[in-house]
C-alpha cells in the first residue's frame, strides 16, 4: 500500500494550507458533518512529512571521499551506500523519498530518489544548480524532451527507445516504443513509487494500444537474477506479441517473456552496419534471439542464414519472424542447449560462413569484495571463459569474412572486450582487423560520466 498520512478533524484552514503547499501530494479529501479527512501522498513531500531529508557525503577529507565528490559534480547519477555518512538516519524513510544530497561544507549536490536497501542508495534526479520540484510536471517535461529528441532522428520510425533512464533525467526508468505497444520497465524501486504518474504521462504522450509493464520486485535491486527480479504484466490492452519495424524487416517480440524478449534496440546500429557486409554471403547467427540479425542480413542480400538458439521459445519466435518476412526457405533455426558445442561440431564438419554473429551474456558471479554496483552487493559480471566461444566462432568464419560479437559490458572495461576478442581469434590461428565498434544509438544514449553502467556493445572484425 502506498504510504500516506491521515488527518482527522482537520480544520479547513489547515487543509487548504497543506493543499496549497503540496498540491500534488493531496490524493483524497472529503468532508462530512463530523470530520474533515485529508490524505496525501508522501512521495511528493521530502521525508514523507518529516521535513527536509538530507544525505551527507562521507570522508571528503580523504582522497577517496574527494574522488566521490568530484564524480558526483561531474554528473554521475549514483550514490552508493558506503559513500553516505548518515545512513542510519535514512532507515526510517520509504523507497522513493526525495533526499537532498550535500557535502560536509554545506554545498548542495542536488536531489536524489532513495532506496535504503539497495546498493545504489540514491539515484540523482536533479543537479546541484537545479532548484526544481520533483513533481508531475518534472516527469512530464523530461518525457516530452526525451521523445522530442528521438523524433528528430526517427521521423518515419515507430520503434525506438523513448527514455533511457539516467541519460534522460529519469533514473531507473526505461520506456520502449514498439509500434503500437509500449514497454515500461522500472529498474529501481525508487522510481517505481511514481509508477501511476509515469504511466499516465506515457499514455498521454504516446497513445499506445497496449502497455507492458516490468516492475522491480527485488528489494535490493540486484540485477543478477537473469530477469527473475522483474514482474512482467499487461498494464493496458490485450496480451499479444509486439512488432518492431527495423529497416525493411518486421520483427515480432515476446515482451511478456520478461527481460529475455529476444530483441534489443542497443544492437540496432551493429545490425545496420552489418547489413552492408552480408550481400551474397552465408550467415551464422549464434544465440539468435528473435532472429533480427539473420532476417536483416537476408533482406540485405545474404544468400542463406543458419540460426542457433538455446531457448525453445526464442526458436519459435525466430521461425515466425522468418515466415513473416518471407525468408523461411532461406533461414534455418536450430535448437541446441549448448551452442558452443554446436559450433565445435560445425568446425569438425568443416563448415564456414561469410558472416558469423555471436551474442554472449556475461555470467553473474558472487564476489565478497564487491561492495556496490549495478548488480548489487557481492555480485558482479565475469568475463572468464569468454575466449572459448569466440575461438569457436572465429574458426567458422571464411578467410576474409566477418565476425560480430555482441555482449553486455561497461564502458570502462571496453578495452578488455577488445583484448578477449583478439585472444579468441588468435587461438583459432587467425588474425583480425577491427571494422566497427559501438553500442546503443540515438535512442540508447548514455551519460559520459556513467562509465560503470553495463550495456550491450558490439565489435565487428574482419577475420583473415
């Protein structure tokens, strides 16, 4: 139940004062002959009626504390639990409480949304120079600005990411438009407390026929459960697969399948680049998901495509996408529980392809030294063993062919991904030339200061 404060026998003068001071906080007010009742939403009152809530940075006199202050002043949107001096005082406040962050010398660093139980205890929503009230008008303005930015670059496209969390000033909120369907994902319990407000604004802005909502149900916001940390349900309309238009391709997406829907906007720039290299070539797509790479390649002039996928649901989705784009006779989808073993079998059969696309996901491992991060305390992604599937994939590339690697990684470790790519290719007694590297696009922009944010990244290499 949403936290609220109740007032019994509240004088009308007091009621009007509260209503004028906190116009968005007032949710229910009615009058009877015996009493006047007023209830208002604590999200829009700093501290839920306890007055201004402040968080203080810890240890600024040390080098580590000074580095935290510098990082936040440069625009990094996350404050971790061990960086706050008065964490005990914040225990009484609910997730979504608006907290003012300040330094020991009194300098204000902005306002953040609190989740005391998470590793990222504060997600900054306003900066040090902003005296903006965190209310419905702020959410409406930032959603409108995010849509206007995308509309300049996707004038004829109806499938793109409308809001990408911190980069659009709405930390933890992802909004995807997929034709007439909208996906809203809350990656933080703090932003999720504003769900009614956000969904109302999204509906007014995009006018979708259907809305799919993914809500965070892990109190500590540990992004380490392969999608089990989210609850997916229909927020509006009938349950049906969404359709994404990407170039000449029309692709179905299983949104109700949760995080693993088989499609990602973040890999779209890599697909756009790869299409120009596929003409007349055979294509192998490993961990194909919805089959987006293979379908785009076939429509771009590839002669034949083979897809390998470990999920039966995604195998069915890839096959249906091949039929929908009239490519079923040139696209073969294979289900294998171990895709690396299947690639090794292909190598033994001396199969080779002009273009090989390999999509990998790092394993989330327990690490007791990991104190904070996107994946929660004591958890971090591991790149151990990534060279093996890269080696198997590079052995299947024809001389002069192309290998595309798609993987989730953060910006500060991007050089490690290049090193692992080179190591895997060398193990197969080949050499490589980097052709393209990137992640995201106009719609999946990220903050330059947020170098520790894990996102999907692509490397395209010509194998010699």
